[in-house]
C-alpha cells in the first residue's frame, strides 16, 4: 500500500475519535437561579478543543495525501475512490453533529448533504461512461469554505461561549432572556457562517450540474 493511501486511511481512522469528542456538549456550565438573577459559570470545553484539533489534523492529511500522491507518483484507483469518501465522512460528521447541537440549522445540513450525494451520483454515472469529472475551482472553494467554516464554529464556541446565549442550543429560561445585553441579541456569527457554507455548497453543486448537464440529458434518454 502506498504512503498516500496510508495517510488517507489514517484520516478515516481518526473519524471515530473525532465523533466521540465532537459529540460532547460545547457548552458546559454550572448554573445558579434565584428570584431575580440567573448566573451561569462556564467551564472550559476541553472535549470541543480536542475535537477541533482532531478535525484540523484530519483536514491537513487531506492536503498531505494528495501532495504525496502527486509528488511521488502514487496516484491509484483506490486513492481516487477513498480520498473523497474520507473527506465527505469527516465533513458530514461535523455538520450532522452541529445540527444535533444546534450550531447549524438542520435544513442547511440536509441541503449540503443532498448536494454531496447528487454530485457523487453524477460522478458514478460519468465513470460508467468512461468519463472523469475534473475538479472545478468552485468545488475546491467549497471544500475550503466547509473546512474553514467548521473550524470557525468550533473556535466560536471555545473562545466566546457567552456570545452564544441566543443560539438555539442555549436552554435559558424565558424569564431571564430579557437580561441579555442588546448586542448579544443580534444575529449570531455562526448563523452567518452556516449561510455562507450552504450557499457556497449549493453554488458549487449547480456549477457541476451546469458543466456536465449533457451526462444527465444522455442518461434520461431511453436507449434503443
């Protein structure tokens, strides 16, 4: 087995460890409630930091295995199949957990995953016709935006937990919601990040479909 493929498999092997730490609560706090006040003392989210480190290392191996494969002529059919699969498993795992934890809207994650399934299916159809879909610049930008967005969301919850008081995952009693300072009631930064990831992903999918629409048209015609 080539060195590039070993790096790819290492990335896949890291995903279960990432899932364990990423599934831990991103908000850990002790709360004190009285008739007039609501006080929450935040505890440093160590598990979230470990999840972020694992995600960053795994994302770096995505660059590393491609670099090694090209530099040392280790490009294989196995690598062409497993490398993008490993990327999708890593990113999809993070996004699904974000939806569960309230860091991203569930419909955004559904749209992103739908795009990945559609383009993957298109690649399979093209491969059956002996055609390889070349990676476009929009696809590369999409990958960078997804990885960068996930990292920013983790940094957001690690560095600024108090800003997240208005996020969906924050279960604050309604009677204390009005005590939140006005600046914190504005739209959340992670909501903006979610929108950017979703819109870039959708545009990338549309670009792939537009440039390869002939494959879809050809496949829709009944063969005689």
